[in-house]
């Protein structure tokens, strides 16, 4: 049996956990991540929330109100920030995102668009940052709204319109550069990205803001080169720009017209002007590499 009601969903995870294992070794890194997860769980309970699940270094929590989610995410950040650096000098950090809206509760789990949007906000956050939506900020008490600032309007998968994104300033005494309530962010330009792969062409824009690239046949652009990963990379529209995000084992190699080749290894780059993308190896390595050509059109 399930029910549908308004809830605030918070996602938080340890930033750079993969690098922690490389720098600290498995035992010390696992201990550090466990400490972070336990602190995030305590912050959830203290703010009258419930931990829905923990997966590795990530916590998913749910609250009855946007204010509780705001307070819990802020307390999570403060607790982790107060942790002293580890013996090797590594400072732990988390990133968090939350969204308030209608969700389906079934067998103690939470489903629906609110969950997907909250996860997307967490994915946008950097280390030490909390990201939410303007709709969620509107559901906050006036005092808490003063600690939020709108930073962008981004395309979110499954959403017909761009989502207005806000940052929560959680540090006490932090200097705020708040946007005037009368000043809306500039409307994004109607930029489009034209992708050419062999005889196939794909155009990204407001109506289609993202594309997946890889050997998986379910990818929007299927790459047949065996050196490419199954889920190799993605391109997503962020406001008026298109960002290429590498998720592969062997890297993604980008050449902008008239410039030297750029190698991405679990990194991202804004696509500009025109050029080409090669998957899993440099364009200079091997004959006739499989190429994805791109051009940005204003």
C-alpha cells in the first residue's frame, strides 16, 4: 500500500570518496566515510527526519517540511566541516541537495519526481555546497529564505522547462551576495548543439537538453569503438551552455577547431564553437578513429 504526500527529500554524499581510497588506503578511507555517514544520520534524526537508505557514502533522508530538510542539510555540512583533518592532512567534505514536493511513500521507501529532482540537486553540488530549487526556497520560512541565493536555471532530465537552482549559504557569518528580489536571472539563450556521428545527426536544445554517449545500445549516440566504455560520457545543457562530462575508463578526447587536443579523465568541459570528440583514445592513436563532430549554434 502506498500514499502520496508532500515531503522534503535530501541527498548527501562524501565528496571525492574515490580519491580518499587512493590517498588513505581502504581501511582508513572506509573508517572516515563511515564517520561522515554516521554524522549525516545523526543530523537527520535531530531534525526530525528519517534515513530512507544509505548506499556506500551516500545518505537519502526524508522530512515533513522544507525547513527541516534545510536545517538537516546545513547541520550535515557543519558537522563534517568541524571534523579535524585526517592524519594525512586530508579534509573531509560532503555535498548535498534537497527538494520539497509531492512524493510516493511505499514500504518505507520514497519514489517520484521529487526524489529525482533532489538527487539532481545533489549531483550539481560541489564539495561543501548545498543546492536546492527555487520552488523549495519558496516553501521555506522567510528567515531561512534569506540564506538562499539563486545561481542559475538549468535543464533537468524529465522537465520540460529549466529548473531555477539556488544555493544554501550554511556557514555562520558568511558574507552573502544576495540577488535582488526584483532582479530575475537573464533568460538563457536559445543555444543549440549539433552532433554529427557518421550519417546520424542529433540536435540538443531546450526541447532535448541531454544525450548519452557510449557502447551501450541504449545510448543516444552509440559508439562502436571497443576502447569506449558502455556508459562513456554525457552531454547536458546547463543554462545556455552544453557541457561534456566524461564517465569512462579510458578518457574522452576533445579537439576544438584550431586548438590542441584536450584529454578528459572523469572531468567535464564546456563545448564551444565547433570540433570533434573521440572516445577511449587520442585521435592520433590508430587509423580512422570513430569521431563525433559538434558545433554550437546560437
